[in-house]
C-alpha cells in the first residue's frame, strides 16, 4: 500500500532538456531513484540510448524504462501546473529560490493535486531564455563563486534530496551533540594529573609525558559535553575515595 507522501512525489516531474549524453541521463535517473522520485521526462534529447543509460542507472532501470520522451520542451512544460527552472546563474529579475524553498513550493503544489515540474537545461548552455520566462521561479544551488558548474546528475540529486527531506516522516539527521568545552577539558586534565600523581600512576619527575598521551587519546575520541560531565564526576568521586584511605 502506498503512503500519502509516495503519491505526492509521483506527481512531481523532473524534465531534462537537450541532454547531450546517455550517461548523464542514467546518472540523473539513478539520483532520482535514490530519493524515491519516479517521473522523468526527456525533452528534445540530443543523445538518447536507453541501453547505454541503463549501465549508469544501476537499479534505476525501471525508471528509465518508464521515462517519457518529448520532441519539444514546450510540450513537457505545458503539462505542468507549476514550473521551477534550474540555473547556475543568478537572475535578479526573476523569482529566486534555493533548492530547499523550491522543494517546499513543489510539494505544496503536489499536495493540492497539481503537477509540478523541475526543468534542467543543456549541460553546456543551460535552459533557453523563453523556458526560464515560462517558469514560476528559478532555483539556484549555492556553489563556490569561482566554479558554479555542476554535473547534471549532481543538480538533479540536490533538488530531489531537498524534496525527499521535506516529506513528512522522512529521516532527519540527528542533531549533533555539543562538544566537550575546552575549559572542562582543561579542568579534567588538572584534576586527573593531581589524582594520578596521588595514586602513584604518574612519574613525579615526568608526569606530563603519560598524561599527554591520555589527553590525546581522549581528544581523538571526540568527547561530548555530556561525556565531559561524566568524566569530571568520575574523577571527583575517585578523589573522594583516595582522600578517605
């Protein structure tokens, strides 16, 4: 039985315009399958070899088999109720979106029963101006200013990922734990040094030699703030136990 969000993603179309190599199509199909997308349209492909594309697509061959081929980009765009164009160039006179905000608009349209589409242009020259004029917004992936060109499959993956991430119930990354504060590490070192000297573990003439190794071991483990609290409490308890001897 399909979930509601699966039905939602099935309304979203990824349109690739004038793709120049079958390998790029296969890579894009694989990216879509990775993120649970299923609708692919090839508009005016300059090179299209399903067998060759399948070699790159891996387990996304079924998606390729079901891909629709349109002789004209206009035909693919006309079937969409919301069109988001993708571009590596900032276009100040057009509504500008990030992949994240584009995903939100696309999902909203799909939930209303519409047929949203993302269009990706020629690997060399991008989308024609008239296609951008037809779009309701332009999504640009933030990249380094000196190198903004992305492989087609990479651009498709970023946008498909943002859509998948925005779905209800999708797996979200666990929030990163706070690292052990430097002041706690310094305090732990001081207390541990005194405790291990008292216990006879460290050489009084060269206490920092072994202590430094222990500290590096702890730092490599990447202790969290909670780890630091536990270790400080442990050392304080050991201090108390040694003092009672």
